[in-house]
């Protein structure tokens, strides 16, 4: 049906009508007092969301731009870094770092498993002469639905004392608590089309004091993504280059919505939706890609049995129910499908998705479950919590 699309993918995510309408206005000048007022409010609320008093800078780019900025502003050619790779995005940071001539040591885990924190400890403890300049990894690995153990890895980085911690929080920020100041995270990157509930186009980088010291001596080339420029201008409630001002209207709206809901409620909602989704999938007899203990609150990856073709299932979900699910990436293409439950997603959306999924599975001839079993399982989780 036209105009009925339900985006149950881990980005771009659903956008509230308030934000859509906020964008349907004439752009305003980005050097105007009106824009500065919006910028001031947005910066304040971004700090609230990041649980930080330090800088949160806003870039006109996708999430990858924020991560690239997180790398090039604080490191120098030849610097040794540890990079956690257990999915598409971890691999990407190794690629970016390699492209800029860094010496990348990968800590890998199978796709669908969490990074082994012990490997970080061993590498960092062995580095007696402090050659490791940064530890980079993805908090919520969107390609597999796995949440890596940020606190433990951060603890080892802090014990090392020298290395910066650079975190891709693109699908964890706004879904799970990331107390940036309390943990002392140096660089945290995120993007607008995920937990922020607005369309793609803005990216965010939180930068702590230690990272700014590294910025002073970092030698990689930078211009458009030179965070010093953004910091200087943010102090005057403006931006160094023309920002997508209409996205700022939307961001102002969704940050207000988030403030209204409250951080704890937002995190609890994501946790509840994750549990309801996973419980329903199990009740349908479909295998999940990763274990519950490391499940991302943003996305659930399902590895269906051979008789269920993931791509056919997605096609039915889209065509018949206007529900978009995500497929697998790289070697998992065709092997898994992913249900996003990030951002502007409520219990009703999960119940609709599970109910539609049951019909689609039966359509495909998969009958290893009693019709209604998934919905009943999800409902029980939602009633309890
Ligand atoms: C979406 C996403 C990104 C950013 O991707 P872009 O396409 O550049 O916005 C980075 N990391 C993770 C984990 C993501 O989910």
C-alpha cells in the first residue's frame, strides 16, 4: 500500500511526524540569530544524550564521516592502533585506518560473536613502551546484532594509560546508556539516521580532553573534517560550513521528544523491544545469529533454517506488509535477515512485525510453529515488563 512503509531496519530508522513536519519549512540562513538559537539548544541536548560536559560536534556527513574524523584528528601516519573486527563496521574502521597509513592490528571475532575482551587486555598489557596510540571498535555491531563489551575494553585502555579509545556508537547511542564522562571515553561517533530518529545526513563526534591534547600533535591531513574548526565555531553556536539546516530543525524536534521520554525510559524501551523480538523469534523456532548475553538493543539478526530463504522472506514482508527488514551484509548476504528496533519504535511495531513474520513464514511453507506462537511469546514479555 502506498505511504505505509514501516522501516524495521537498523538505519535509516522511522522518523516521527513532528520531525518530518519540522523539516518541511524554508531553510534559514546558517549565520542567522535564529539558527544560532537552534544550534545552542541542540548542542545542550546532545551533551545530555551523551552524558557529557565536553564537546559534541555536529558534522554534515553520514556516520562514517564521524568515524573518519575520529581517526584523522587524533592520530599520525604510522601510529599503531588496535582495531576490533567482528562485523562489517569493525572491518570498515580497519579499512579507514589503513587508508590513512596507520599500522593496524586487528582483534577479530567470528561474525555473530562479541569481541574477546581478554585479547584487548593481553595486547595492551604487552605494550610496555606504549606504542599503541588508539583502540578502535564498534559498540553495537549492526551487521550482526552484537553489542561489544565497552566497559571492560575501556577499563583495559584506561589501565594502559596512553591509548585513546575511539568508539563507533552509531547504533548504540540513544539505545543503551553510554555515560561518556563517567567512562572517560575519548571519542564517540554516531549518526543521525539511527537512534536520533531523523533522516540521514548528520553525524556526531563527542570529544574528551585527552583527545584534544592528541589533536594538538596529530599529523594526519584534515580539512573538511578538522574538528578544531567545528569546536571553535560551536562555541559561537555556528558551524564552519553550511550545514543541512532543515535536518537541524528535525534534530531539535527529536531531541525534545527524547528529553520528554527521559534517558532511562528510552534505554528500558529498547531493552524491552529487544527481548520481545528475540523471545518471539525463538518461539518460532528460528535460530538467532548471536547469543542473548551480547544482544544489541538496536537490531536482532536471525539466521533462518535452510528451508526459509532470507531474501524471499524479506520480499514477502515488504510486498505484502510494507515492512522493510534488513538483509545480511558481505558473506552473510542471503544467510540472515535483521529486524531493527532502534529509535522511533514502539511495542506496537514489534507486535505487527512478528505477526506479519508468522504469515510470511507460513506463506513460504515453514510450519515448525503453532500460528500465534511468536506473537504470544512477544506479548508475554511486554505484559511482564
Ligand atoms: C550505520 C552505521 C554506521 C555509519 O554508516 P553510514 O552509512 O556512514 O551512516 C557506522 N557504524 C555502524 C555500527 C552503523 O550501524
